[in-house]
């Protein structure tokens, strides 16, 4: 394991210190907890958004704390959902009297820990609502499973629900908008190489030199299958077709697209993927209102990418294009 | 009381010793953190126990549960945490760990895990070790076996449960995303449950021999 | 070589297509050339900035084309400086009548190719000035060598000279400001792993499992020496001390800091580095006006990072903090 | 004319054939692109020559020079490009490549490289192959050797020059950043210069035997 770290046990703590030192204009730390909130928190009279999860997905989620997006982000150990007391502290620190929306990625651990935190906060009289993001179409949806995972599309939930909250909407309305985003959101990814959890010290899986993992999660957990690496165009087409076959998009519909890097893939490759995705959408007469290309939801140094498509209506489009000002997502 | 604390320390020892093994099991079909999570939790439990002075078994178990909840994270944190919290409820005011109390504890723990995780047996989780263990324990007790023997039966059943998890598809937790590909691998959480039961059994055996 | 590409010979072309498809609000292509210019180019009555170099450093430089930064970016083959005709086309496409400043990184090839382009543009009557960025302190400065290399600090030149041009300054003034930035700019980097030029098909060097390359360039060219990997803090301290010993910073001075990822290093590690850099600067009573952490000037998928320190005066600070709106650098 | 075009094609052949080798040399102390750059340039030269119909040697060389300038990039593009452009100037209106013309061409090319790159001999660049080659060529000519023999002498001197680059520190170009660590490695640009000269020599030899 070759990493720029001091101590595998301290990576989250030291990273959080580094974030606060880098971006004091945006974020502050809730003393004693692995929680970042806006420098201005609590924002009175605004619904607050809290997200979080395991660390290792940077800039998710601390990088999205700021005007127009999140109010608080809770950082668990690497790839491990944070504990309820941490989430509870975040909720208390950001509540401005209009309630708190929790944006949870659909993993058993995340859901349970955030639910326990909800119970704690509600006992304090804080209004808490939650949404669970499950955009990953790689995983079949079935009542027999935990359901689909939440991956990079979560950033669109932060952005759009965050803009809604910034407009002054109440908790139920912000939750409803977030749920609409989730209903319209599909993602799928693939990995070229594994990543190494610092405390584990070795890669969580291995791939042969010509092998890739399709439907890869963002925690180093295996995907749906392995195959020989194909061209960027073939891979993009494969992932996009899985995504589109799971949504109802008609010619003339508008979407937002995210080509998300998992941490170790050069931007050059992400743009090559976008070239094909844009062409395929244009062929179907689907209009792309906005495209995001970059490392938004990573898996440490994993090489690979995911594609996210969000179907827009006029409300979602306006909110997506609204300004945001956070360490990792700035938009006029 | 000292006995119960020593028993918890025995659990901590085995989890910390098997940190890498549990992490490797989780790597195969999960996200390679179960051992790390559990070891972090039991390190904290050790430290908390050293500093605290609980009044009864319930106090010990509550401290363990709360510590696991606030340090483990992931799926296993809330699940084991809730299990210990529920076991604490049925041991409030008690100072001696007899077979009947252990049965109550196991039953309460199972209830807590099910409430929290919405899983049932056969979904490739810790329940596949814990439920058969509980049943075997009750059965042995009903047959009039000693506490130590009953625990041995429970541990044996948990070991079988771990083996059984190799044969089934995961439908709860992170491994469920793998579908068929989860077959052939044993569940990490079932394994940590088995390890804790076996440590408890070994501890009880030592105690009974010492007495 | 495992990459998300279609054809090693086509990576630059396909990437440029992908960039334009992703960001039509920001950039357009100069037809037939590997040149991106602002969607609004030429901006009349404003000094235009053109930069460029080999590809593989994304988001440099196309990602910095937009309001407040560059007007044009020229993309050479991977790690190979662009040819004069390409630079010449960029200059012609962006000139708004007030002249064009070329921001060149100090590599023999870049300097020669941009100079030949200058000769071509001047023959057309276009006013052209140039600055050469040489922020890398890893390379000793001496009349006997080509001089220091230009690396990540170049982004500060784009930002600050771009803001100056946006204010309406004339070519000489923009050039003068750019030169002040360069005089106040120092960087140094290190690499944990190599990268693979697609057309080469294999890594340009190899490092042992515990070995790192100190003073690494951004083209896979070797650094000053190799050593066993140290902790993040030790490495940060080493690089920063090399940087600081080459500038005159007194207690109370203000700086801007960039912790730049080379493409394959997780943001987590960059923040851990920033934690130490911030602490060391604070110890010396040096004030950090603004910190940038992320992948600004990459080397494909290379793991590693660089530290850049820019000494600010009131002009530079104001220009650095001025708004910018480009695909990869947005600031209110 | 056909002859000159065939000679250029011989240069293109060797550069394209040695693409990987030149890239590897550049990888050791540079940025692993010299062979790729040069091969891209000479592929373009081949295509351009096939389509164009230059009137004289100057026309051929100008086309080569301009094509290299607009397709190679890096340091070698402007340098070799300028070299061919300068050689084109001294061969304007000429249709036959005799020894005197070749000497003029080499001299003009060296001047162009020095003007553009500001390097002198001994800095571990293409000049360390080209200048000795030129001198050896002149010397052989002065001794009354045949064109073919004179080219052989030039090629031999270029080969020695390549060897010499292994012994010195680079002070120009990308390898200069390495300082002492550049010792022991041969310069990529000197090597491509040597390769082109040796291809030219082999070509001239074939021609003289054919005649
Ligand atoms: N819903 C559930 N009910 C019971 N046990 C579960 C459930 N989900 C997961 N588990 C158990 O948790 C274990 C995984 O724990 P851990 O790796 O620590 O958490 P995570 O899956 O969040 O990374 C699994 O091996 C399984 O035994
Ligand atoms: N200033 C210079 N004068 C003459 N030759 C030079 C100079 N700088 C570099 N070279 C030659 O160019 C070669 C490198 O070419 P290439 O790899 O194509 O370009 P780059 O260094 O830009 O990647 C070197 O091996 C050297 O022979
Ligand atoms: Mg986990
Ligand atoms: Mg796990
Ligand atoms: Mg180069
Ligand atoms: Mg080179």
C-alpha cells in the first residue's frame, strides 16, 4: 500500500482537519465529531440538509457543504457508514428551526445509523425527514434484496434539494423535491482497478490486466460481473443502455448527465466517455441541459467511472441550474 | 460482575485477534471493513470498561451496546449495538450470569437484530449463526446440560450456521448486491457472531474448571 | 495498459470533442484544430490569454477557458507541446484587437513552438506577448540548463492574469502582472506511481513498492531522486521547505496555496497534505488567503501531488479572489 | 527528384520502424514521446509526399520541414522542422543531390537547430550526432572519398556521437532536469539523427550499386 498518509487509523481525522484549514470560508468542524457544517450554520429559517456516509468518496460529502447544497456532512470511517451519535450532532448543529432533511445512500448500515440518529433528534424535538438515494441500476431491484445502492447520482440530490431549501421551501416540500430527483435518477459504473482501504492495507479485490468489473459499487464491493476490457465507446454504450432501459425517456425530454470519475481515472478518459454518451443521447433526441464531468463521488484511488442520467422537468432544471457555492461544487 | 467484564474482554480479544480474517471475509463479498469496524468497536469497549464501574450485568451490556453503536458504524454497529442494548434490558439488576439469563439475553439480542435489520434467517447474515445457536442452547438446557455444555452446543450450531451461509445467496446487507456470486463465501457477520460465542464458551469452560 | 479509450492515436481528438459536448456554454472548438476558445471568442476590446501544452494534464488547459481566465487553450499530443500552427490558430481566434498574451510552461518544446507561432501571428499584425512559467523548484536554476520547469503554479498565472485582462488592462499591463505572479510562484511535486502515455502503451518508469520519486515533473519525466516513501507530514515538510527556502517570505506575509493532485491520488490524501502545509505556514506566521486542493494540473493517472505557494501583494490577492467561470475553475 | 523523395521515404521508414526504441530512450531521461512524435511526423510526411509534386529538392525539403513543424510538436518538431526548412533554402532550384549540396544542407540544418534551440555541442542533444557527422563528411569529401563513403564516415561519426552522449550531463532539453542522473543514457534526439543519417547512407549505397 503506497499512500500519502501518516497513519491509517488517522486518515479521516487528518483529512477533516485539512478540509477545514483549506476552506474556512465554507466549512467548520463540529468540535469533537467527524462532522462538517457550513461556516454560517445553523442558517435560521431554512430547511437544513445533512448527508454523509463512509469516507473515501471525497469530495463527497464534505465538499458539498455550502450555499445551495448541504448544511452538514458526516464522515464515517473509510467506506463505513457513520455512527448515529455523529449524525445526531450534525442534525443538532445545522437545524435552523425549519427541520432537517437527511440524504442517505441506500446501504443497510447507512440507513440504520441515520434512522437511529433520527430517533435521537426527534426526541429533542427536531423535525427530521429522510430520503434514501438508490440510483445504481447495476443492482436489480427486488423485494428480496436490500434494494439498489446509492452512488454518484446522490450529488444531484444534494444540488437540487439544496437549491429548493435555499429558496425557503418547507421540510415536506424539500423532501418531496428530493424524492422526485431520486425517482428520476439512474446511474451505473465500472472499475478498472481496485482501491485500498488504508486500515486494510491491501486492495479489496484484484483484476487481471485485461479485466474490468461492471456494475462496481463505490466501496470496493464487487459489481455484477467481470469481463474483458472493451473500448470506451462500447463500455459507455453498455452502461448507458442499462440506465436508459430503466427509465422512461421520450424524444424531446431533457436530462442532466454526470460522468463521474472514481478517483484514479484521468479526466481525459471521462471526456472520451462523455463524447459517446452525448452522441447516444443526441441520437435519441434527448436534450442534455447540463453535463458534469469530474470526480464527484470517488472510491479512493479506484480507476473507473460511472454515468448518471437525471430526467429533468422544469422545476428540477431550474433548481439544478441555480447557483451553488461549496468547496467542490461552484456554479453561477 | 468481574466475571461478566472478563467475558466481554474475552469477546474483545477474539474479535481484535481475528480483525484481518473478518476483513478478508468481507472483502470477498462486501466492502472489506467488518474486521476493522468490529475491532475498532471492541478496542473502545475495552477502554470504556477499564474506566467505568457498572453496577450490574445490565450496566455492562448497556455500556458495550452504546460503545459499539457509537464506534463501529456500518451495518454491524447498529446491529450488534442494538443486540447488546436489548440484552442489557433483560439483565438489569442482575449480577450473576446463569443459563436462564443467557437464554433471555440471546433471545433479546436476536429480537433487536431483527427489529433493526429487518432480516430473517436464511438471508446470509449474523442471524444464520445466532438463531441456531440460541435454539441449540435452549435445547441443551432443556436436556439438563451444564451451562458450559449448552454453550458448546450453541457454538457448534453457530459454526454450522456459518458453514450454511456459504451455500446461500445473500439477500440482506451489502453482499446481496452480488446475487448468485455470493454463494461459496461465508458471511462475515455470521463469522463474528460465531467467534464471540466460541470465546464466551471457552471463557465459561475455564471458569467452570477454575471453580 | 488499462484505459477507458477507443484508440490511443485518437485520445486528444475524442477528448476535445467530449469537452465541447460537455461544456458548450463555456467553450467551442476552432474547426480543424486542437484548440478550444471561449464560446464568446473573440472578446472585443479585451486582452486575450492563450495557454496550452501537451495533453494529459487535464483540466489544464481547456478546463480554464472562460470568463476571468483563459481565452484559448491549445492541446498538443499527450505530453508533447503543440505545434506552432495550432497555437497560431488559437491566437487568431481569440484576438479581440487588444493583443494576446501567451502563457507558456518552461519546456524547450513549448517555448520554441509558441515562439514560432508568435512569429506567424506578428506577421499578421497581431500584438503578441509571452510569459514563461518556471515555478518548479525541484530543478536547480542555472544558466547551464534549460531552467526550471513550469508545473501546477501555471494555474495561478491563468487566474490572476486572466482577472487582470478581464478588468480591461492593456497587453503590457497583463504581461507585467503575469510576470509578477511568476516571480512570486514556487512549486514542487512528488510521485508515487508512474503514468502511461496511451500511444506508448506502457508506464514511462517504474517504482518499487516502497519507493517514490521526488521532484517529479508532470510528463512522467524523472525527478531529482528516489527515496523510500515517508509519511505525508514528512513529505509535505520536505517539499514545502524546498519551496520556502527559495522565496523571501516574512512573518505576516500573505500567500495562496495549491495542493495539486497528479490524477491518481485521492482527495483525502491531498487534504492530509494540506493539514501539514497549513500548520507549517501558520507556525511561521504566514497568512494563507486562499487554498486550492484538487486535480488542477495532472499527469494522466499518476499518483502523487505538488505543493504551490504564491506570495501575494494586494494586487495579486484581489485578482486571485476575483470571480472566474470556466469548466474547471469557478469562483464567486 | 524521385531519388530525393525515395531518400526521404527511407528516413521515414527507419524512424517509424524505430518508434518504440526512440520512445524508450526518451522514457529513461525524458518524457517517453520522442519516437511517437517523430513517427507521427514522418507518417504525415509520407502522406504529404504521396500527394504533392515538388519542383526541386528545395520543394521536397520545405514540404518535409513544414510537415514536421506542424505534426511533431515537442522539442524535436521545431528543431528538425527548422533543420529541413534551412536545408530547403540551400537546395532551391536544385534537382540533383551531390556531395557539395549535402554538405551545404547539413551545415544549414545545423545552423537552424542552433538558432532555434540555442544549444551547442556537448549538451547531450541531436547536435552531438549531427555536428560530428557533418565534420566527418567534409573531411572525407576533402580526402576525395565517394559520396557513399563520405556518408558512411558521417554515419560512423554520428554513431560515436550517440555513444558520447552517454558520457555527458544533459544541459539542454528535458533531460537537463535530471542533472547527473542523465549520465549513462544515450540521447534520443542524437539517436534519431544517427538513424536518419544511416538510412540515408544505406540508401545512397544502394543507389550507387544500382547505377
Ligand atoms: N439487515 C441485516 N440484518 C442482519 N445482519 C445484517 C444485515 N445487513 C448486514 N448484516 C450483517 O452485517 C455484516 C456486515 O457488517 P459490516 O461489514 O461491518 O458492515 P457494512 O456491510 O456496512 O460494511 C454482514 O456480514 C451481515 O452478517
Ligand atoms: N535546445 C535543444 N537543442 C537541440 N536539440 C534539443 C534541444 N532540446 C532538446 N533537444 C533534442 O530533442 C530531443 C527530445 O525530443 P522530443 O522528445 O521529441 O521532445 P520533448 O523533449 O519536448 O518531449 C532530445 O533528445 C534532444 O536531442
Ligand atoms: Mg462498510
Ligand atoms: Mg463491510
Ligand atoms: Mg514531450
Ligand atoms: Mg520527449
